[in-house]
């Protein structure tokens, strides 16, 4: 079945996860802990983040969870902070986190658009930070559709965002490819009836993604070559 549209996850897919979110995690945790390293390390363990090595565990809730889910896990350990207040802080902090592209994104996305593909982004991040990240990388205008967990379509692994994209660009789901670095992305793609492409610029290894992926690629830069073979 030909592919007429591609929907990308954001973190770990368009942007390299470890290089983008390591410093963010450290900075946010130290802020929440008022600069206390031991307290920040304790908060880090709760969300699967090692403050010393500035790395996330493969099962960290930060990788595929929504901001609300991350806040829900942290807020019981922050007695002076309300859930909504923590969500707002995480959204503001994440919106300003410097993004490290997985590949040179502008020419890559232009190449896809030049061959007629419709493009979108579906992320479990908030819509506001997502738009900020795309704009900061100079690629916002390459996308026909951008949805966060708070855009009204649900969030992954549910298929709502994916089906909303297909409807928005008027392409049947079976002619759409969902690209992501986590099981949430690929499970959502399968639930929506789309082709699923796993990439290794997140934290999940190929053997974790393979059962839910039609193909696993090193990064999104390999997609045009794979499509050409199809």
C-alpha cells in the first residue's frame, strides 16, 4: 500500500531524546528540589532519571508519558505544590529546552513535502511546548497538523491523534505511516491501522520496537530510502 502521509512523534524521533532531555531533566529536578542535589536525585529516581549520569531509564515515564502523568507521579513528593501548578511549570520549562535534531530536519522534511507527502506531529508533550520546539528548529511550517496530549484527540498509545491527522489531511489511515521511538507510538499506529516505523534515536532498543514495527530504522533520515524500496 503506497504511503501518502507521515505522522511523526516528536521527542526521540524528530529530536534525539538523550541529547535533548538530559539537561532539562537535571535542571527541572534541581529547581523542584530548591538546589538540593540529594533531594533532586530522589525525585529523579521516581521518574526513572539518574541525576549523576543525566540519563533516563528505558522505562522512564518521561519517555512516552504525558506531562500530566509525569506531574501525577511527582506531586505526592512535592507537598508545597499543586498538580496544575506542577504541570504549568513542566510545560514552561520544556518549551524552552534546547532541541537537538535527530537529522538536519529542514532539508529532510522539505524532501518529503516535495514528493507530495502530507506531514504531521503527534506527541504526548503539550501542544504549546511542541509548537515552540518545532518553531525553534525552523520547521513548524513543514507540518500540516500538530497535536499534543492536550489538543482534544487523546494521547498515545490511543489512536485518537493519529486518526485526527488522517482525517485532517484526507488520507486513509492505511496510507499513513506512524514514526516513533517508543512502544506507545507504534501501538498507537497499529491501533489506527497505519504502517509503523520504529527509530532508534530514543531509548528503546530495536528488539523492543520490532514486534510492533513494520520496519526499525536507525533514524528518520532512512525513511526516504525505505519508502523507495517499498
